C-alpha cells in the first residue's frame, strides 16, 4: 500500500495508540500538518514549542503513555531542547518528531537548518535523521519501542520535508526484537534476593527510600507491603512523591536538601537502607562522601548504569523494581522495631509544623488547605523553586502520578504547560498547577491555550515578588545581596482575563479559601494569585554539600 510519508507518520502514531499530539507548525512540517488536518488525532496547538514539549511530558507523566511533540526545523526544534532534557533526567517516555530541510539541502546551511540530532545526543535515549523513505516507518516504530522499554526516556526523529511529501510503500508491522541488557542482568540477580533479605531481616534501624523509578515500575503496592512486613519507616525523594501514600502511617515524607527532619535523621542513622528507584542525586544525598556512613545500602533499579554511579552500594538488585520486590517479599520475615520507631517519632515531633491560620497567607498553609479542600483524585503539577519544595513537603498526595514536577533538570516554566498536557490525559480529574511568579512568566501564554481548548485548570501563582529560591540562597549564603532576584509588579489577574481565564487575588487564608471555591466551580481556567511575604523561607534546609542532619539555622 502506497502513501505519503506524512500519512505514514500518522499511521504509525495510530498504530502505537497515540490519541493526542502537541506541537507548532512551521515550514518543514507543513506536509505533516496537512496530514493532521483530517487525522483521527487530537492536535493541540500550543503558544510555543517549549509549551508543546512540556505538555507532551505532562501528558506522559499523568497517563503512563508515550507523549508526542511535533516541531519544525531550526528554532522550532531548538525550542524543544529544554523539554527533552527535562524528560531525559526524569525518565519520561516522549517521541519528538521534528521537520528538517529536504535531503538535498542538508549540510548547506540552508534556511532554518540545524543539526538537531547532534544537538540532542546527550539528552535523548535515541535519535535519528531519516534520509530514505523506506527507513521512515521502521525508525518511528523503533523510537516508540525505545522510549518505553527499560528505563523510559525521550527520543527524537528528524524527518526532512521532502520525505514527508514523497510516497512510500507501507511496511506491515513485524515484531522487532530490541537489544535487552535486562535479561542477563536478571539472571545475575539470582541469589542476590536471599542476600538482601538476610540483611533486612537482621536490621535494627532499617529505612525504605522511594524514588521516581518505583513510579515507572508501578511498585507502590509492593513497597507498602515490604514496609509493613519489615516494619520500615518510609521516606521519598522529590520524584517519589505519591508512590506510597503520604497518609500512610509509615510515611515520613521527603528526604534530601529540603527533607523533613525525621526523614533525614532516619536515613543518616539507618543501619540498612533499601532504595527503590533513586539515582542518589546530590540534592538527595548531601555530602556523598559521608552519606553511606556505617549503613548497608540495598539498591533496586532497572538501569544497571545507576549502580555505584553516585553512591557505592552493598547489594545491587538490577531489574524491574516491581518484579524484584515480588521475588524479595517471600524471603522477608515479619519484624517489629519499637525502639527505632520511638526515636523516629521523636525526630518527627521536633519539626515545627504549626500551620494554623495566621495574619498572613503562607505557602505551607496553602498546601495543607489544598490537601483538604480538593478532591483526592486531584493531579498536582508544580513548577520549580520554593513553590515546588513547599508542595513536596506539605501536599498530601496519596496516589502515584498525582504529583508531577521537573526534578533532575529543575526547569522553571515547566508547570503550566505540563498541567495543560495533564488535562488531556486525565479529563475526569481536577488539575491544579502551582508555580511562583517568576516561573509563570516564562511560559504563562499556555494559559491562553488552556482557555482556547476549554480546559478546567486551576493555576495557583505564589507571588512573593521575587525569584524566591535564588533569593533564599542569597539571603542565607551571600550576605543578603539580592542581585537580580527582586521582581517588579505584574498584573496576573489582568493577564488571566486577557487569556480568557478567570482570576482572583488572595492575601489572607480566608481569601484564598474563597478563591479556591470559586475556581473549583468555574467552567474555565482559573488563576489564583496568592500573595505571600517575600522573606518566607523553605524549611527545613540542608546547605549544599552538607551532611543530611546538618540543618541550616535560620534567624527569625
């Protein structure tokens, strides 16, 4: 069966179960957009290519499916680079399809010609420039397979415009076998489960640390069972929020630079640390040379390259985390650690978590109010900075894929377009986007896209008239020299109205509660500008490179 290359791309997308794509047209993808004109796909036109890639990312994180982004050559392609890096560092499955100049113009510095394959090699699992029509469909199929298999991640396929317009012979789908290093790794694991079980069964002060890899493996139920059976306190990384319910009685919350006191103290003092799907970033470990201490670390991860990369571990368990836990659980003995729990609870009680209504609105109170006032199925999408840390510390998220954020790349501007993508993935669930005033300004035009698409979306802008986290570091470590971090006034409510959304400003707890009720009842996007004090700081905090139990003392 003959068809145009552009039609073949659409056919592959449908074959792979894609129902929604995000993108922005341009000269070298006009043939593809012509094919999209009457294709049975939802085509979301964003305000900017960066918005498209973040929206595809949010769609993928919320749904567990592969997100798809389309951009033209040159600046269109380079505008998605930040989004690819964001997805790569957080292991999110994406397929980016970029247009390219015709094959006979390659390498001639043609108009809008950029070697996007060369640009994106370090931030994709796989990328390819298609040079022949017969390679187009196999390359796209391979891209989807690689994006999903093993540790997920983004891929990019660059398609010259003449190949989109040219006819090709459609190749029927055949089962393609990808190289899988996991098989040999699984065989090597035989016997390692017994070793891990023996260590955990003898532990006196054990801790379970849950990372984002456990989310990709859908291992939440097994982790809860392990914690109950072995009597483990549970801590999580930023990317692990929601994998184990925050309301679980064993859950201590986030560990790391802005981890809770009990979480960090438990990790520091543990004798056995079971780590499920964390790459031990420096924001999680603090001083890596002193992170291990006298503890034994059991690391479960699907990616063998993560073993011993940042932290030397005693027992590496390589493979799908859910499957590994299913093999480990029968070997674990029922245990109780009353003395250890007594100490953990004492640490937990030492943290000031007083969140009663005060004379001004605070972000921690706001997060707790959201946890009570919003439906339990709400999907929260946060930006980067203080808003992100306050949300991770204080939101009560009990379900996986209900707390989405840019972890590894820390991409300001991620929140709003990612939340837009989420609205297409979970149309039956409320979506709340939380950001700072700085991050919102970077990609705020996607509020217009949400309005045009008639999406219910609550966007909460925590406004302290500054780049809050940078200012916090300047305050604590740079003698309060606030260089380029204090922002001038901006009319967020006026901007929301200009986009077609509704909006309200809140300066007190009562005003915020009232605004949230109006936002919940609205049939269109609703922006709440929450005014907080500029000097509010995210606490607890561990200084960069310090040991996890060395908390910064903040003068009140």
